[in-house]
C-alpha cells in the first residue's frame, strides 16, 4: 500500500469519524441543552407590562432616574424568583417588563409597582427611620411565644436604633408601610444590636411578601401602568409547537433540495447545517439568551443563509468545472473565488442586525440578536467546516466521478 493510498484512507476515516463523534455528542446532549434554553414570553407564556415613570412635581425624568428605577425593578423581580426577565427602556420615561413563565399577574404587579415606603414613627408622628435604614436581609420568622408570623429586620446603624429605643422606652413606635400602620409595638427594652421584628402580618405568605418588598427597596419614583398583556401557557406552547413544525419542514425541504441538486456537496452542506443548529442551541443555552418567536424565525432564516453560502461555493465550483478543469482544481478555485462574495453578503446582514438591535425595541431586538448569532455561526459552519469536509472527500480520490458532485463530463449538470 502506497503512502498516497494511506493518506487517502486516513482522510475518509477522519470524515466518517467526525460524523460519528458529532452524531453521538449531539444525540446525547441536545435534549439537555434544549431544556436549558430560556424561552421568551411568546413561547412559554407569561405577561408583559408597560410602566411610565411619574416624577414629583417640578422634576424631570433624567437618565439617572431611569437607571435607578430599572435597578429597583430588577431587584424586585429577583425577589419574585423569575429567571431571565426582560426589562427594556422605551423612550425617555417608559419601562417595559416581560416576565416569562409568571402567570399570577396581580401578585407580580404588586411586587413590581408597589412603592413599599416603610417608616418608623414616634408617637407624635415624627419619622425616626425609613426603609433605607434597613439592611437587605429581612426574612420571615415565627414568634416563639405565639407562633405568629413576623418579619425579622436589621438596621444599618445599630447605634442610631439603640438611641431611638432608649429615648422612646415604654412608648409605642408605629411601623407604617405605604401610609398604613401595620404594627405599633411598644419599646420594652433598649435594643443595642439593631435587630428587631415587625409584627402584624396575618399569614406566613404575607410576611414573606413583606420581607421581599423590604429587601427589594423602595422605587425611586412612582410607576404608572400604561398597558399589560398576558399570554397563557397553552397559547405560548401552541405557538412554540407550530413554529417548530414549520422549522422542521423548512429544514427538511432544504436538506432534500441540497442532496438532489448537489449530491455529495449537498450532503456535506446538510451535515454542516446540523452542526450549525447544534451550535446555535449551545450558544443560546450557554449565554442565557432568551429565545423568542421572532428569534426562532431568525434562526430558520439563518439556515437559509448558511445554505446560500454553500450554494454560492458550489456554483463557483461548477463554473470552474465548465472551463475544463478537474474536480479538485475546480474545488480549489471555486472555494477561493466564492469567499469574498460570502463575506460581503454576511457582513452587510450583520450590520443590519446591529442597527436593528440598537434602534429597535422588544421583539425587534430579539430578532436582531438571533440573526447576528446565526450569521456568525453559519460563517463558521458553511464557510470553514463544510469546505474542510468536502476537501477531505475531494482529495481522497474515493469518489472520483464528477457525477458524485452534481457534475458530468463536458461541464454540464446531470
């Protein structure tokens, strides 16, 4: 056996080994990766609410106020335990919040928009402390004597709280939440360590909710609800199923077209598309990118663009073959000449995606992110991976007949 024969056999072995390894890896990990992909509001249900910041009279909403409000909303959403929320600023004073997988709208809205202004007032009404004097570690506990739910709190300045309890020893200090007295315990002892409990909650759930509000902090400005939209879990699941069916049908037709028209190169293109789809899921799951309905459409569009890159390459190869060159020479010249065209077309689309991301809102930005990611990955798979795989076959002399590559002697297509 000559050295050339061994080299050709090695190339064929590498080609099939790649298929085997990728098939095993994708089959084992794809279900796990899919379960880690964060689905957007339109794919799993939830609700969308649009708020307007209402500043005090004589003040304007500036960028600092918007950022502070967004930060406060983010803390409150974290208290709800929502994974990967969407908080987007629209215009100069509006904030859109999307909570996928949350279906108790009333509770969520109370958590998001409630001012949660906590004050500790003396018997004469003087405000002694506010919620800003508390540490963000309020928690639900039970009174050991009565087993009633209480909220344990800790103050930022223990000395300040000690002085207050010393001054008002034997007198009631009203705990006022949003203008309503929720408790008025009598100071029975001087508290030196800054730790106290808030009584008055009727159920453990009420105590937990109060603790979450206190930990989230007060909103810098009141919020006015402009609109809200709910998407039920059944509707979101139906949208996901229909979109997935459409995507599978589209991809299957693309695969069939490539094999029928381009034969072995088409099969290689289909293989690179499978790698493209796998890498897309891997990137979305790893970066915690929220997949929305427009984003899913962008991924299917990315499949078409990845195929387009392969078609440009294969047609260039055909053009070279028509000039009388061999299959190998046509492959080398065609891949080289097609690269510039592919790069130019993809770069212009990425630029369009970047513009949509920075100037768009909501679902437009989700579409732009998915489009940019899909183009970058398609460049890796369609331009580099498929060419490498096809290079292994062409240079192995295993499939010598031009018919295997959608060609026939004389430069015509079969």
